[in-house]
C-alpha cells in the first residue's frame, strides 16, 4: 500500500471516531464530516486508477455509513441526517468506481 494512502486511512479512522461518538447521542458533527469529505476527495485521487479499494478504508466507510443510517432510525427529525447519508453515498460510489453507478 502507498504510504500516503496508509497515512490517509489513519486520518480517516480518527475522523470516524469524531463522527461516530456524537452520532450515538444523535448529534451530527458537521465539522468532522467536512474533514471526512475532504479526506475522501484525497483518497479518490490516490485510488482512482486502482482496481481494488483498500479493505480497511472500505470498512471504515461502511461503519460511518451504517451508524448514520442506524441513528437516523432513532430520531424524530431526520432532516440533519438524510443529506449526510446521501452525500456519503455519493463519495462511496465515487471511490468504488463506475460499477456501482450502473446498478
């Protein structure tokens, strides 16, 4: 694995904690999500020509996404959650490539 990608995955993992911990209290950490999206843009640039996405990166993204969806089920006002779910879906599709976009 490329050293830049390994460092980026560590950074995304730390950001994930900053997102998930408040989510358990039904709070969206928008600053951390913005950091995540910036890091995912960088990850895309590093992996856009790769055949496979790193498993650790995929698992972190799945964890964040699943926590967003899960916590949405426990709040009355879903309006802060829904746009973030959609945006993260878009980033995941972008990272995984065109295959998912044709489904």
